């Protein structure tokens, strides 16, 4: 989809969405040495769509190899911060060589950066601090492109030192193709709070503090055992579908609190009161519309997967 996005793959995978120059210093993200502990809840999916043919990292380009992964969807589809950080570039091509179109660069600290290109609309300002999952822009077709999409890059070590974003996010429990995420014991953040609310709906009495510690892990293992899953405490693609509930207006309880927390991670700004009323329904519909899902106001597995991914 990018006609020119130079610098240094993975075969095409698709997500059927229709189914459902000064750098601002910021604290470094915690990146433990163990590959398993990288799945710590700090990262999330920046945009829903499908991988177009030839849009993978390293694909040949006239100006050099493709520097990122393209995620195709229609103009106006939501783009989210892949991790917490500070917006350090908000300009054409992100101020980087070989890039075109409206772009954002976020510094995550520790020499880690993410790039979001070909944007239609900016939703954050330069030097703004953003949270993981916060809506920062809309997909578009600005610059040298053949159609609307998000051009997403990960830079590690220094700005300009790109690495394969599919592999980078996968190691951190995120499926850029749009699948369920994976979180390990020790993870933290709003997605952990979602898990705690869902476990409380099943009779636990966990403190919802966003910290996936011993008590929460033990509750998760008990749930996994009862569901016929491997009781390893990792909340991944096998556990999530059994953990979430299909919810609609009129429901109430801890599971609704989990839904409201997940929506808030995606910039909904809801009161987490456990009441699936008209305001929550509107938030679900808004999220579904922004991500080109079926807009029915119900939180089923496809909507949940998009929310927590």
C-alpha cells in the first residue's frame, strides 16, 4: 500500500474486520530480559485491519526496503498508541527520510519509538503524553499511497533503527494482525484490571488494582482449570474467549465493569459503575464504528478481542 516507505517479513495475514529535531525524554518502558516477561501489558494493537500483499516489513521498495507493516482499513479507522509515551513528531513523513503523508512518532523511552503514517486526522498534539491504547489519529491515504491504511513502524535502539513490528509486538503479547493478546503473571495496566473484573464476576473478590500478582494469578489458574485449559496463569488466545461474556444493554455486574474499563483504555471516558446503560451502549457503538466492526452496541467476542488486543 505504501508506494515509498524506505529502510529494512512476514506473509500476508488477514483479519476479517467486517465480521463483527529535539526528542522529549520520557521514562523508559520496563523491558525485562526474559522473553516471556515481555508480555507485561505495556503494549497493545495500534489499529485494526488486514495485512495487504507486499505491505510487510522488508518488502522491496524503489527507495529501499519497507520500514514497517501496513494495516489496511478505510479512511477514518481509529489509530491508537501502541504503548505509553510522548508525541515527539507530528508532521509530514514524521520528519524521517523516505516517508510521506501525515505522521506521528511516539517516544516510549529507552530508545524505543513507534511511527504511525499516512494519517487522515491527528487527535493528539506535539509533545503530548499519551497512554497505551489512547486514540491518537485516524487512518488515511495521505502521501504516496495506493489506498488508505496505517503504516506502522517500531524503532529500537535509536530513532531510525527499525525492527520488524509484527515480531516486536508478538514478543510483547500483541498480535498486530488483530488476534487476542497474551499477558503473563507480573503484568500490569488496564487490561489486567479488565481480567480482574471478569474473574470477580466468577465469584472472586480481587482488588482491581491493575497488578497481575499472586492472588489474581491463582484465581486465573483456578478458572483455567475449571474451563479445561492449561492452568499456567497466562491470559492468552485460549483463555480470553472463555473469560469474556457477551454483553448488551441492561446487563450489570463486574463483567460490565470489565467492559467499561476496556472501553476506557480506548478513550471512552466512562464511569466504571457496572451498569450497561445507554451511555455504555453508545460507547460500544462508537468503538465498533471507529474500528469498522458490526455496529450493534453488543459486546461479543469480536468486539472484546478488538478492545483488549
